[in-house]
C-alpha cells in the first residue's frame, strides 16, 4: 500500500514537505519491487527454480570458502584450530584453511621479547628522574654452596617459540617463567660458593641458569624460548653487609700479607742461595790456594834440603842471612864501628837519612830556567 499523506500539511505534503512545491516522498513499495525484479533477472529461471537455488548456494559456498584465506605477518605465527582443537601452526605469508565455524585462526605475536624481574620490581621514576627499584626479599634471598645467604637480583628475557604450545599448554606463561627462573637460579646458586658468585662466576651462573630454565620449559612443552638471563646484583643480605665487608677486608689483608711474604721469600731465598754458592766457591778457591802453596813450600823445603846435604856450611850461612834480613828489615838500625878509635862513637843515622831522601823526592822540583827568548 502506497504512502497516503495525512492532514496537517496544508497541501498534503506529508512529512517531507509542506505543500505541492516541497520534495516528493519516496515510494518504498516501488523500490522493493524493482529490487526483486533485478534479482530475478540475475537468476536464469527465476528465484524459485531449483537451478537458481543451486547457483545461489554455490555463490554462498564460494564466498564462504574465500573467507578462509588469512595473512600471517612476519612477527606472528598462525595457530589453526579445527572444531576448537589445535590442528597445526603456519608461518608468515598468505595461508588458507577452512573458515569458521569449522576452523579458526589465531595469530599471536612471537617476536616481542618479554621480561620477568626476580628479586625486585621496577617502580616509577622519582622526582630526580631516576627509577627506584623495590626489593622482594622472599625471592632474592638464596643459599649458596658454602652455606652463606646471598641477595640475588636478576632479569629473564623470553619470547614465544611455538605459539600452539604457548596458547594451549600453559595457563599463565609469565608466572610460569617466573617460577621456573627462581627455581633454576636457586639450584645453580646452591652449587656455587659465595665468593665465586661475587667475583668472576657471574657469566657461568647466567649460562647455567638459562640452560636449566630452557630444559625445564621444554619438558613442560610451554613453547617459550629464553633469550637471556641477566644478573643485576649479587650481594650479601643488608642485615649483615657491614660484617661481611669486614670479613672481606680481612681476607684481602690476609692475601696481601701472604703475597708480600711470598715476594720477600722469592727475593731473599735466591740471594741467600747465591751468597752460599759464592762462599762455597771462595772456600774451594782458598782450599786450592792453600794446597798449592803448601805443595810449593814443601817442594822449596825439599830443594833447600837437597842443597843443604851437598853444601852444609854455605847453605847454613845463606839461611842465617835470609833470616836476619827478614827480621831486621823493618827495624831501626844503628851501626857501631869499634875500630874507629877511642872516645868517639861513630854513628851513621841510616833511618834519618832514608827519611830525608824520601821527603826530598816527594817535594816538587823547580822549573828549569828559560834559555834565550823562547817561551
């Protein structure tokens, strides 16, 4: 039934006009009839024929199948669900599978690196623009291999390796990574002495913790990949840090004194050994010298004895003169001549004369006079 304008418009303009000169109202029944006619012309034998129904069904099925194409971005991984159950995963690119309601496709981002903080929580920035961390002692306090307590703070970075396992094998991935990280770190620290953890064992602790975490998560089929484990701090507990520092300083003093003692020993022992070797060599040289001198004296005595046997008087007189020469060599001598006459003691001061001659020899000699005009 066509629209019949009701009164109130003056000229029957209805709601779209107020008179004959206003806009004309649309004929809705005419528009519906024209649309039906166009749809019937598309179908070969009309909308109600079996052939038309089949063609319409094929078109609908084609459009439904075409909707099964989906695109996976380079940072994503496609997870295909068949009747709500995990069927397979697909890589980046254009893929196709049965569209809903038979199958559904999820495309979670797998390249984003997530982080988990153990032993602390990063708080908001303070007034100075610095980040203040909140300590979580129930997570950070761990027992070392030498029965000491250490305060460990570290961060775990991870991403998705298998999206299917990540979505359907673990309920709370972030919490699971946190629990596994804390458990693995406690096991590694429990096998490491505190001194090693404080000094040069950090890299080894990080590697061991990463490998242990990855093996545990793989055994759970979580689809999670651990990319890095970063130790932020290995310290003694705050309650005993002063006493611990005192112990560390005492150990450093002990090591320093030991090193000084070793250096002194390494210096003194070789010197003593060298001096001992020198003394031994000098003793051997003295021994050789004394033996040679004794042998020489013995040979000299034998030669004198042989000479004495051949000429006793001459040898006796010569030995007497040599002995007197050696005795009177350094003594002051006074020579008296008993044949010089009575009353006068002839005296020859040989030491004084010798002393004067030595003094005159030590004095500088005057320069020779010049001859002519030569200079």
